[in-house]
C-alpha cells in the first residue's frame, strides 16, 4: 500500500481509523481502503451511516453559529477529526471574524493533516491530546496561546464521547473540563444511541460490532445516560433532542430517517 504524503510515517496504515472512516462517510479523501472496507461492513447493517454523519455535522454548524450569536469568540473542539468543508473554524470565523479555535485529537493523522491545513492562520491551532486526560489539553501551549479560560468558551464534544468507555470515566473528564470553563461557556455535544435509529437494535448492533472488531468500541448510551454529561449546565432550548430537532434550518420531517440516530444538545455554565 502506497503511503500518501499526508500520512505520518509513524502510523500503521493497515489498521482502520475511526477518524478516517468518518472522513469516508462524509465523502472526504483522507482515508485508505482498510478504512473504506470497515465502513462498508458497518453499512451492511446500517446503510444510513453517511446520513447520520451528515446530520451530526449539520448540527455542529448550527450550534457554532448559535455560540457566535451569543457572543462567544473562543472554540475548543475535542475529538475534532480530519478537517473537512464547513469545519468549526470556517463556520465560527464566517460569523465572527477573528474567532479563535483550538482543535484537539489523539489520532496522528488528524493532527498532521490539521497542522498542514491550518498553517498560516494564527487564530487556529491543533493539540495532540486525549479527551480522557483533560489536564493535557488544559495545560497545552496552543490552548494557552489562543484561549482565555477567564472568558466564555464553546467546548465541542461532537461524536467523541461514544468512543470513550465507562471504565475510562467519560463523565469525570467532562466534569473536569467544565470546572475549567468560565461562566457563560457552552457545551456542544452529540452522542450515538440506539434510540431513534430506524432499525431493530439487533441489526444496529451489527454495525456497533464492526467498531468493536477494529478495537474502537462504539458505546451506545441512552438519552438519560447522555443527559448526565450536562450536569452543571443549564440546557439551551430545545434541550437534548434527536439531532435534526435542535434548532433546525428546515423542517425536520424532510430529513432522512437515519438523521435521527443520535442525540444533540447545548448547555450553558451558570
């Protein structure tokens, strides 16, 4: 397999990557055949997976515009994935010129490609760190250069928490990040769930098993379990809802049924 210039020499390109699979679902070009093969296996059980990812991204864009409209100019995107069209910095800076964005990911492909794409923009930076170790993120030089934690921040945890197992204490990590944020900060979050999927749970589990097989377990939590991540936040209307129902730009009834496969919400610190 030929290694493209954007793939760091240190990574094993024979092993599927969640970030590159996500890139494939979104129609991106930064993925390998091993990633496409895993994606196609998952789609045998849930053919609407690309629609789910598109709904996830559409919510992210709406939430970032909302945050900018609330006067927030600082964005911390953890588990950011490979930059694609309509990413956080593009949406934020279109709404608020000079908005500052720090991307965080533990995937070396994501970090390397992000650094290449973002080079030359002093208002954006990328950190190689893991959500499960919040202090690594909070103490990183790029964050301290760009983000003033004494002012409100929009913290994005979009399609990331369902890859953190309970044994790694995702609730504790989210709480630790919340404690570092100034009053008026926002938590922007999406999470996969069996609730809303237009398939029997038994069939959907086939797609979940594909992620387990590539050693990236997908943890499908209930709405109540997802709501716990917002402890310490006041929910922004309409609350924690299926993704197309959060402040939609068009009638949710017109959405593909698969777009409703997951919850989205925004909370504000007091």
